[in-house]
């Protein structure tokens, strides 16, 4: 019996593999509409995830999540 690949696990895998995760990436590639909730769940489990603010070429600000891994 295989485990279900949860949205929380998808979020964590993305952060570990690709780094920053934006809302747009979460919707487009992971089919996650409420990435904030998944990040909050991971934070409660002890993962150090920060929110950073970026600026697009047009000047619009958007947030991204980044996993800070202990060394």
C-alpha cells in the first residue's frame, strides 16, 4: 500500500529541490491553491521557512517561500 503524495509533501519537496516557491508556482506546478496553509503546517512541524518579497520586471511585489536548512 503506497502513501498518498500530499500537498504538504509536494511543498516540502519543491522547497528542497528548487528553492523558492511562489503562489504562481504552487498553482501551476503543484496544483495547490492555498500554499500559505501548507507552509504553516510545515512551520509547525519545525521547518524553518521564511517569506521573502521579490519585485517583478513591471515593479509588482510578490512573496516567495524559502526553506532554510540547518547545516
